């Protein structure tokens, strides 16, 4: 039989005192003593967690940062790599490789080429395409095509010439970083007409030579091919000449 939650059975049928029929559920909400007890229990759980972490790792439980910036860092966790490094983006290596291209006469540290960093090359290619687009030349398809075919061709030649060989991704990384002088040439094209007279020719020869010398030096250093520098420089120079032609014309 249906029964009211607030009233007793007697009052439901009208046969009891109205004051005796109210029945409410007991609760502890708002009771200071119960809230203090819950806080003490939570503190006890947190304390046991801290003791377990300290006994396991020898250090106190770290305070984990909770913000959107924590996604790009370690979040306060020990021995945890930042997210960008897990994705293969190391700004320190990008800076070191860029400086190595800008100053090709400085002795190279081969350890920075142990990783196949593609963040810098992709950035330079995107900047080059954007600069050419601002100059009125939509060359993104040609840039990607020349980069892909040229990288595969140079990778095949280097593996035929060297004993140890080199990975295709590392080849693309070195060629992409050494594309920086061509990007500077495209930036000059925003302010001056590179096709006007011999000035454009001279302005294109310098970046080609710069990129060729930098990349050939890196390949020779990494692959220990010091006696084959000219043989390495020839296909590399053709690679950067193609980009220079896209930039000038």
C-alpha cells in the first residue's frame, strides 16, 4: 500500500495525533562536528599518501601545478620530460643548430645532430612559403615537392658514399636548417626586385654558397667524410639552387 514519507500510517488514515506523525530523515549536513570529522579524515588520507610517497621515493610528495601552462612543462612531477620535448621539439637544439648555420666556420658539436629534429626545418619552410606569398608568389607546392624529392635523392647519394649511412629524417633535418640563408634571400625580395639586373644574381649566389657550405660541412662532420667534401657539396648545391630559383623567379 502506498505510504507517505512525511506522515505516519496512523495520520495517513486520520486516526492519530497530528504532532506525532512527522518523520524526517536524519542528516549531518551543517553539523560543525561532522564537518570537522570529515576534514580530519581527509587530512588523515592525505597524510598517509604523503608518508607512502616519501617512503617509496625518498622525497616529499610534489605540489602539482594545475593550469594550462602546466601542459607545456613537467607539472611539478619529478623525472618527467616537458610535453614539447616528448613531441621532439627542443628549443635549445633549435637554437644551437640555427647558430651553427649562421656561423658555419665555428667547430660543430655533433651531439646536437643525434636527434632528428624536424621542428626547425618545418618552420623555415613555412616562413619561406609565407615570404614568397607576400611577394605575390604562391610556391608552397613547389617548395614541398623540391624539398621531398631533393631530400630523398641526397639521402640515397650519402648512403652510397658513406660506410655508416644516415637516416632520411636526419638528412631532412640538416637540409632544412641550412635553408635559412634562402629564407633571408626571400625576405630581401620583399624590399627589392631580385630580377632587376646583376644585383639579384649576386644576391642569390651568396645564400646558395652559404647553405651549401653549411650543409656539406655538417654532412661531412657527421658521416666522417672529410675527403669527399666536394662530392657532397655538388648535389647539395643543386638542391639549394632550386630553392633560390623559386625565390628569385
